[in-house]
C-alpha cells in the first residue's frame, strides 16, 4: 500500500511525488493514446473493426449526453469521454500483476489508488462546470435574482462546490483502495485462487466507478448549464 | 491510546456499513418492485440500480477511509 515517494526541492520548498502512481498513470495515458492513434489511422466510410468499435463508443457517449442534458451537449463530450476512458483504464490496471515488478520502496498500483490523482480529476470537473455555467448564464450563474429563495440557493450552491469535488475524489479513491485491501486480505488467507473472485468483483467495480464518475460529471455540467433551477 | 484508535476504527466502519447496507437493501427492494411490476424495463432498471448502489456503497467507503486513517496513525 505504501507509495514510492520521491522528494525534490524547488524554490526552497520540498515537493513530494508518488512515483509509482505517476508511472502507472503514464502507462494508462500511453495505452489510451496508442488506442486513439491506431483507431484513427485509416479512417474510411466503410469502417474496419476497430473504427466500428470506436464509433459505437462515441455514439454511446452521445446518446448518454442526449438523455442527460437538454440542448447543446455535444461540446462537453471530450471531457466526459476522456474522463471515462482514463478512469476505466486506470481502474482495470489495478488488476494487472504489477507486483512482480519490484520497486525500491512501495509497489506499483492503480493510478486511482492515489487520492492526489482523483482529487486532481475532481478539481478539473469543478472548474469545468463552474466555467461552463458562467459562460452559459453570465452573471446569473449563482444568483438569478434577489429573492429570498435565490439567496438561500446561492449558499447551497457554494456549499456544493466544496462537497461535490470532495465526494467525487473520495468515492473513486476509496472504492479502488478498498479493492486493493480486499485483494491483499484474500492473498494473505490463501495465495492460490482465493483472490480470484475478489479480482473479478473489482473488474465490475472498475466499470461501475468509471460510469458513476462520468454520470456525476454530466449531472453537474447539466445542472450548471441547464435552465431549470 | 492505540487501543482507543482501534476501537474508533471499528465503530466507524460498523456504523458506516450499517447505513450503506440499509441503502442498498432499499434500492434492491425498489428494483425488485419495479421489475415485478414491469418486467420489460429490467435491463434499464438494473443500470440505474448499479449506479445508485455504487453511490450508496460510497458512504461505507468514506467510513472505511476514516477507519484506515485512524489505524495508520
């Protein structure tokens, strides 16, 4: 569970980096970039297998956005789709046999097994939906008018700006972390075949958590840019 | 004091798991009601149920993180 912490000094301050999750994050990014590069290399009207799979994926995202957001939703697809793909790859990477690669300290694990990673993604979502709401509604984003209900709702919205990223970050981190702990407990009980059902369950959890993160991002963006309030 | 930290971790995960278990139980009841009333929406309802169950389960995992922080001290 321990991370391989690398400390370096910059401008008189010490900055610590969890190198193990950084390495696996780069690996996940490399996988997605290679997949996207191979999928878009020979585009044609009659798609080959991988292009058909990617078109199915994109129409899945578009259908989901159409069902969650009323209008003008296609421009949010890049953020939502890349968050989903990255979280899915990162979660599934936790079930690879990464522990056979020995590090100096700590062990390689899924990138989402690090709260810094999930907190960074949650803050990106927060900034994105606030900016999207301000662009859509201009000065009426937080305070629509000066009635009593609007002022109360403004404070609720301000509170949600703290609690939404917090819950997004901790939900994803805790799910993956609990999965790692469960697998290591099963490993300690019996190293042969005992962790297998837990790992299969973790694959299900990986898909569900990626979906939950994506759906919540969509709901937040839809709530910030939608008319109803 | 270490013993008290372990006690606190146990209490935290216990109450957290209670709430999440109640939540998932109620969600499952709702899913069963919906499917028995309208069997044709089963596929769609299961998708919403999984997302809702994951949201309810997250509350137990907050308690798990708190318990782990208590034990790690």
